[in-house]
């Protein structure tokens, strides 16, 4: 894994050279997201992918890869983006997560086309807890928004993190309900993480930064575009164990999220409504197609086998052997990361990666000056 700190230690003085290949694969026009993920999985890092392209040895059996674009020299614009991204990541509460990171959300890594690079703000530990996506119409009814908020609050109070897309209507109501419980909420945006859309949800986004998590695969400055939102929907379902559709028309984008959830092996839930309401027709279609009809949060809790109490152990279950070694070696007294790596004869970059994973799992604490200590539990 390569975290933000190790990016600063690689390549150029500010680490921008190390970030350039990630940004190239994350935002290259003409390179489908499933191919970006496949290349990183096959070669280990984007650096290796680009080296293979430049040496003319990158496998391209079906002619799907834009080899010339992958191998091209890095442009001044891309270098400026790398520098801006590193500056952003250096700010408190901001995080970059790469696909080969130990700290990359394990549930999301399972899907066919995970983002190769994620920007996150806030409490990234929420990305490793049991979660449910709650989606629905932007032009929701008062009752629909009340249902979304009520379900989200009850599920969050039971320890389930609420994932949605920061849109108007059902999304906003779901985030607000999620913020009322220990499970909190994750907002997956269809813009750069520094661009809030719609602007009217800026106060809600600020609350989520403080008590939840904002997440985006798009590079900084990416504006809102209609076709970005269906792309972002695979992350909502990918982070979740299931997706609840509250209100949706027959052509709603929420049905795209439900379809993606099905393809990813997630549960799909739907709340029924009046046969006379256009906003119920999408939910009724989902139920006809096999979604679980729910009229209470208890239906979802039963499906998840959940009782009250936040999911705190899921990240610990994903820790690597190296992280286990570090956890065993750490005491309750502060130890610098480089000293720990030297003592255990571990690679410094791998040590930083494993310590980040342990920090995200809530079992170690990062102190000023690069020292770490184990937390008493």
C-alpha cells in the first residue's frame, strides 16, 4: 500500500512524481474503470503499468487499452493536479486511498470495477463498517423523506453506516438521519471532493465532514456532469451490504444503483407505496423483480442479523500479517515509525502502510512527530 506520507517520500521532493501514475489511470479519457482496476491488480502499481506501456510490453489482446495515452509523458496540467492533490491530502482530515492500499475499503475492493484512487474527508473508519445504501428520488414527497430519515436514523442507531449520494430529496434525508446515530453516514459525491453539488447541500456536507465521511473517485475540481452520477452509484452499492430504495420512478437513477447492487451480490430492499403514485412505481418494479419488501427498519436488521452496537471489528478482521506483527510489537509508549521498522526489520513504506491500517481500525494512535502508540481498549 502507498499512503499519503509515503507519496511525499517518493520521486520528486514533494511526492508528486509518485502520484502522477495514479492520477493518470484514475482520470484518463477512454480508459474504462474496470480496465484501470484490472491493470493495477495485474501489475501491482500504476507505475508498473506505465513502465510496461512505455516498454511496449503491456498486454492488450482486445485492443481496448489506449496504449499511447498511457505511455505518454506527463503533462504540465497533470503535474499541477498532482501537486494540488498532495497539498489537499496534507490538510487535516483529508485522505488518499489507492487500490493496492491495505487501508482501501475491503467491501469496495471486491467489485469488478473499484476506483483506483479515492479522496476522502472525515472519519474514514466508517468505510470499513457494515453499511447500507439508501437512495431515492431527488423530487421526493414529504412522506418519502420522512421515511428515509426514520429508517436511516434507526439503522444508524443500530450501528449500520448510511451511504448515499448527497443529492436533494431522499439522499439528503438519509444523510441527516444517519448523522443522528453511532453508525453515522458516508456521502459519495459525483464531483471532485472539493466541489459540492448541489450547492444548497453545502451545510449538510460540512456536517458530514465533521461527523461522517465524504468520498469521491473524481479528481479535484471535477464539476457536476449528468453522466458522472451513474458512475458514482457503483461506489454507493459497493460500500454497502445492501441498498434500500425509498421512492423512485420507473426511470429513476436509483434503479441503476439497485441493479448494480444486484450485480455486486448485495441485497436490495424497497419500500412500497400507493399504486397511484409515480414515485412508487420504481419500488414496485424492484419488488416484482425480487427485491425485499420492507415496511420497518427491523426487516433490514433481521436480514443483516444485526443487533444494537456499532460494527468495530470488521477492519481488524482485514488486517495483514505485517499489521499483526506491528500491533504485537507496539506498546502504550510512543515509538517512531522508522524506529519500529528498523527494530522489526520491515520495509519503512510497508510499515507506514500497516500503521495506517491499524490507525483506521482504531487500535493505534498517530502522535505528532510521526510516533505511534497502542490504544488501551
